[in-house]
C-alpha cells in the first residue's frame, strides 16, 4: 500500500498549531521563519517536514498500522499553501509589520487547528476542488 498514513499529517498539523500559538503569543519572527522552513520542506515531500519525521520515527512505531493510506499530492499542496501564508507572516514579523504577521500566522493556526482537531485539511480540500475544476474544463 503506497501513500501517507493519514495520522501523520494530523500530527504535523497539531505540532504546527502549537508552534503558531507560540508565534502569536511571542510575536517571534524567527520562529515564524522556522515554521516557514518546515512548510518548505513539506512542500517538496510531505515526509520531509521535520514534524513528519518525528511522527515517522517516534510516534508511528508505537501505533497499529494504518487501515488506509492517502495520496500525498493534496498534502503537498496544503504544505505549499501553508508555506505561502507563513512566508507572508515571516515578512510581516521580521519587517516590523506585526499586524500582517499576526494575521497570516492566525490564518495558518486556524487551518492547522481544523486539521489537527477535526481532520479537515483546508489545503487538501482546495486541491481536490481544483482537480475537479480542471477535469470539467
């Protein structure tokens, strides 16, 4: 069975949500930059996100095998969306535009929380909608 263990992206989203809460509380542009880098790695391959590596090495071995797997393409797209949002947040925080940084970090937090808590990956849903649009055009 190829594909991603769907619990991995939810774990990544949970860690991302915690990081973004810390970003919003502290206003740290450097932590925002670190999260942006995590998204950049995940946008190449979702398994390269540092939090995905933690899941694969420390968490997954303690769980039962997944009953199903999912395509990595929607998750890769979602990581790219996160990368775009957090890049804007990074520019905001490091450029002294705290409101811009907080707004985009907050939007990233909302998306990460929805995925972590409810399994609703907004970026994945956008990816699927775009694929449907391409097929009907």
